[in-house]
C-alpha cells in the first residue's frame, strides 16, 4: 500500500477515488507509570516511555487506516494527516488519528 501526505503520487495516475479512510488509537495515562516516568525516564527533555507509546499508537492508527483502504479495494492512500488529541477533562488519554483518501493508482 502506497501512503503519502501529498495529494498525488509522482509517476502514478489516480484512476479511482474511493473515499475517506481513517484509523484511531487511544492510549491512557497510568498514574504510576507517569510518576516513575517523570523520575526515571526524562532525558534531554522528553520521556522515552511516552515517545514509545506514541509511536505504537501511531502505528495502530495507520494500520487501521490501511486495513480499511484495502477492504475497499484501494492500493494507495493520499493526503494522509495524523492528529493527536487529549481526551477527558484531565487529559488522561491521548488519541492518535490517521485520515486520508483511499485511491486506486496505476
């Protein structure tokens, strides 16, 4: 599956626009993990545990988007956008969403 953030794919002709596809992943903040992360894992201004959790969430969201596009008969996704949002009144959860347009390219 070809995936791009651009509206087209160089040297490829879009023969069919299938439509919007998306995938989401939600990760929750664990208070104990947060506490130990803040003490042990902050190096250079960022938390390795959170970086890894965000990477995993992003991978899940992209995989869901690809699976949806494949089921619809697409062989590429263009215009991909990744968004990150906190959920809940205290921001205890983080949602990663991947959105794009499923297409058939030749």
